[in-house]
C-alpha cells in the first residue's frame, strides 16, 4: 500500500455522533503505517483523548480544509457548505449519484477543486455487495421508532442511548394493543435489523423482499398498521406507496417508517413526502383522516452511535488498509467520474485514488 494519510473530520451535523473509525481501529491503522489525524469533536461518541492515546495526531475541528492535498478526508455525512472548491479526496456518504437535491452543486465543488468523492455507498466488492454499512442499525431503529410511536410512547427530542435501553423501551407493556406490521426489504441488512426490533417488541411482522415487490400487492401492503421500508432501489421500480394511496379510505396503514430516506431521488419507492423528519420532531402527519404518520430520519444509527460505529469501523478498517487504485476504491473513483460526466463536469486526475 502506498503511504496513506487519513484525516478523520468532525461532523458538521450536530446530531451526528458516529465515527467511521473507532479508537481501537485507529490504533490498528497507525500500527500498519497509516498516518492518522483526528479532528477534535465534542459530539463524537468516542472521546478525542482515546484517539490521542492510540497515537493519532489531533487537530482542530474543521481544519481538514488546510490539510496537505494528498490527504484523504474521512467522514460520514454531508460536508459544510464551504469551501467552494474541494481539493482533497473525500470518503463519506455523498448522496450525489441519483439526482438527489444538492448533488450537482456538490460534484461541481469537486470538479472545481480537482478533488474526488469516494462514496461509501459505492464501496463494494467484486459482486457489488457493500463492504461497510450501517444498515442493520438503521433498520433496527427505524422499526423501533415506528413501534414506540404506534404505541404512543415515542417522546421527542430523540436522544442517543445504548441498545439495552432501546430493547427495554420496546418491551410490550400491559394494555398495548396488537398491531400488524410489514417490513419491505426484509432479507437485507436493514430488514434484519428491523425484524430484530419487532422481535424485541413482541411483534411478528410480515416480511417482503424481491419476490413480493416484483409483483406488488399494494392493497395487501396498505392493510398493515405499520410499514417499515428498508429498500434502497438502484433501478426504477413502481413506488410502494403513492399519493393516491394516502387518500384511500380503506387504507389501514397508520405509521410509515422510511429507513432508506431516498427523498428527492427519482428512484424513491415512497414518493409521498418531500423532506425528512428530525430528532427534534421525528414524526410528521401526512394525512389527518384516516391518520397516517411518517418517520423519515436519515441518520438513524446515530441514535446508537457506539454500537453502530464499532460495527462499521470493523468492516471499513481492512478496506482502508488496502487503499489503492485497484479494487473497491478504484470502483468508487470510476463511479465518481461517471457521475461527473453525466452532469457534463470535468473531474480531477483520473488515476488519483
């Protein structure tokens, strides 16, 4: 592996407490010869001192903008709005390849500065399988919030906690009414997490995957009380819930939790809302009669930041140790250049992984 300098940035989003690399894996990277700078971040679930103890260099929050150009900046969620020109290689979830709002502006910043986006969503093996993902915990929390809301026990603002606390909150209480639930995309990472939350809640959801969505029975879908969507479409498919379905007087569906949150994308399988919900206000009413409530939080795993970060870091670290132009990182770069070409943008150096 060529000499690699990773720069773990502070997350601009105030509710983002996860990290792509935990202190134990930071030590592993350093012992393998990777240079590692970690920005101070009071909101990160792991203390900055733990990274310093592992041997990382500590830098002020937001100082990645002045890092050497060959540095690889590592994060999770969106970048700040400045600088206008992005000169570094950035590893994070860019949400910029499916015509999402803001995608063109982000890629323009990379094209202007000669940097590159190595999107974690497209970090895949030879068979197209994601190498590092938060899906399990996103599915668990998406279902957990849906259950708690449907039972009238969801309070806001949301706050991060440990899994044992979530499991305890999900435990059925006397007087809880039975409900029917459906997990769509039940066999994937997110679907497995959603099923685990329903199990903790003492509920057994119906489980749909490719076989059921290929020839969708929308009437059967709307006949459930709770729907948790765990499907991230990569090719156009008929939407699972349409605007006209919301006004169907026969609709039994009352709580809709969209784990995927692909809002704004033409591939969105739930094109019935135009903005996500937030920790401060996690539920939005889409229809008054019959009532239908939406939960659509796009950083769900940050509500379980320690467990989610540890799992993700364990998967990502071996891939970071194999950082280079071939394999998954090369595929990430190819996808970035393809996205730029689709928008008529001229990206930076084609071989600069």
